[in-house]
C-alpha cells in the first residue's frame, strides 16, 4: 500500500497561502530597516524556539530568502506555528 503524501492543495491551504502572501507583501513594503523590523524579530524567535522551523510553510513566506523552488515549500510537513507564534496571526495584527 502506498503512503499518501500530504499536499496543501488537497485541503484548501493554497488559497490561504495566497491570501497570507498578500498580507506579507504589504507588511514588507512598510519595512524601512529589515534588521530592526518586527518580521526579523519574529523570524529570529521562531528559529531559536523551533529547531524544525524550516518544516513550516509560513516560515518560508516570511523568510523570502529561503523560498527556493516552490515545490520545496509545498513539501513542508507543517503549515503554521501554534498560538502566539503563528505567522498568520502576526501578519493580520500588523495594521495594514
């Protein structure tokens, strides 16, 4: 029996990624100094707190330097961080 590979397309998360990506773009446009930005601070926190941070799809949305080929991001085993560490929650709170 073949193991089914998880894909985000199958559970509607592709549309969420597009919407969250638009939010991220608006947040990025407001950043004047990357090293002092809230986005940079969140990325740093997530890297320190979650050794498996690269397995989270929305982490790659914020860390655009790690996006690479889209197929790699689609293979992430997790979508977003829990609770107050949520990338989606962070982006929605940015008053854009």
